[in-house]
């Protein structure tokens, strides 16, 4: 059965911000002081030849800089939530690159390079010394340094080129700089074995911190959570549902108590993401409650709760969400070649799939389908929308594709939240499918943004299917 549903208000949904822990309420409102949520520090630097010939010998460099500075001030005002510019020095020789890097390289989350003339000497030493993502912003007639950017990237440098007369074309890159800071200052809590090597790779490339915990840590935070507060949230949560099918009141209470406990653990650890090998813990009877509801609520707040200890899906969400404003939906894809469709199914889904600052979509309280116990949410997601499917493969490769949501799937097989998506070529995608089962769904077409991030952050982006 395929159905389309309209979003509902916070009052109907029952997830009012007053029900969130204080620090996370501020984060959901875009006001949290945690470092991953702060604007990126982007250092500006101007480049010119020691003796200018192109674009004209009598070029007034200081007048050019003043004009660019005024326009960049407008860019910053428009993107104040995402970036804060610093620097602005003019470099004209190779020797000046080293001192500039000493002043800015460690503090900057990104670098905006603005050429003024050709030829330039400082570009090589400058880019070679950078660790932060860089954007080479070349206005028309400001030299031809853009012609060497692809070669620099081929040599492992994190840089993209933007050659344009429009300062508005800078706007998408401001959120990419913010995403780079977001990853650099994020921390992931991992419950599950054998993830350390992969976590080290992400830490090396993006600066993301992590901490490995064990199931007793989850039990301890559950035990410490306020049972009465959990009861209040459980009643609010139940009242906001379209209906309750299988879950018992005690299971709903425990799901919200687990949410409160994990939220407190994340605040204590100053972490914004958590992923747990939930099946391992459930089989060993070491999980105090099913985590599905907690993960949904965290994802609705711009935080990250990811099932099955899947660090690659966690990092995929942490890359795309700050750039797009969309929470991720980690799914088990199901192919139907006869319809050229891929069904995306899982028992964890955010309700704000069209934007963390947007409306919530209806949900039904169900049990976890594969185990017939606990609490999961069947979220009734919108149809007629483009979605992006993505997944990190290690820390140096990202798979992407797009599709169109054709409807919701109501089924007693698979997982609780399911959507059908029509794709370009399901047979081709199936023939080349690999790198693990999970994919992460984001509403909207974010492929171009991900490609830009790949160039600026040093990972390959490959079209899947």
C-alpha cells in the first residue's frame, strides 16, 4: 500500500523542545555552544605577483582587496551561522607563505584563497602547507591559477576551485566549511568491538574524536536516568502517536528512560554521536532497552544516533547533515527490478526527514519487527521527493546516487519505516552493489554538495548505479 501524509505540528507530534535535555534543546534551536555547532573559522588570503602584468600592469591591488573585502563581508553576514572570516593578508612571494601558515593554519577550519593577478609564486607553498580544506575563489581576469588546482588535488591536496563573478556562488561552500569544522570537533561514542581501526582512519582524515564504551556503560546511564521524567516523556510520546500497536507501556517508558540516559552520557562526554552494536547487546541480554526511539529523537535534534555499530553510516550522516540540514535514514535496501525501484527500510527513522528545522511527520508506535519486542517508530515519510543515497566506504571513498520517493510501504516484512524509491537503473545498481548493506537516505539532491566536499576534504565520490 502506498500512501502520502502531511506533516504535523510539534503540539500534535508531542516532541516539544521542552521535553529535551537543556543542552540539546539549545542545539535543536541552533544556539548550542558546543564546538561542533559553532561557525567555521575561515582564513582569507590574497595572492598577487611581485610585479603585476596580468590582468593589467597598473592594477591597484589595495583597491581590489578593499572591493573583495566589502563583498565578503556581505557573504559572512548572510552566512553568519556557518562561517566567521579571519585573516586577509596579501602574499606576493613564496617566502611569505610559511609565516602566514604559522599564524593561521592550526586555528583555521578552512581557507579562502583569493588571487588578484598572475603569475603567482606563493600558491604552491601555501597549498602544500595546508591541512584544512581550501577554496580557490577566482574572479574573472584574476589570473589562471585555477588551471593547476586539479593537479594539486591529484597530489593529495584538499582544495576546490570556484571561478565566477558571482559572490552568491560562495554560499554553498560556507556550509561545507562548517561541515569540516563540525567533523573536526565532533565526538562519536562507539559500543561494539573491532571499530577502532576504522575510527582511527576517520580521525586522521577529518579530526573526529571517538571513545569506545561497553554495554555496562549503557546500563549505568539507564539506571541513573530519572524514571519519573521518563514516564512524563513516555506519556507525551504516546499521546503524539497516530496509534500504538504492539508496545506495552513499560517498553515505552524504558525506551524514553534509555533516551534520557544516553543524552546525559553524551553531554558528559561532550559527544554528539553514538552508535551501538544493538543486535550484539540484545542477543547477550546486555541492552537495558531498545534504542530505536532514542536514535530517532537524537537525529531530530541534529545529533546522531545510529544502529548496529555502523561507524561508516554514522560518519556519512555527520558529513551530510550539517551541509543539508537533513537527518539521515540508515536503511536496508530491498531491490524490485520489475519496478526499477529500491525500497528503503529500517526500524529507526527521524520524524523531521525534510529538515531539522522543519515539520515532524506522523508516526505509529510499533515493536521492533525482527525481534517482535521493544519499541520502534513507523514514520510516515513524504512522497514525491528526490532523495540522495550515500555511504562512506572507509574514510577515503563515498558512494552516492539519487532517487524519487514514490510512496510509503506498509508491510509485515522487513522493517517498520519503509519508502519506495524509483532510481535511474536498479539493475545496474544491483550488479555493482557492495561495501556493506546499509545506505543512508537524505531528502533532497545533495550529490553536487558531496562532490564539492570530496574535493575539499580529500575523499573520492563515486556514482552508484
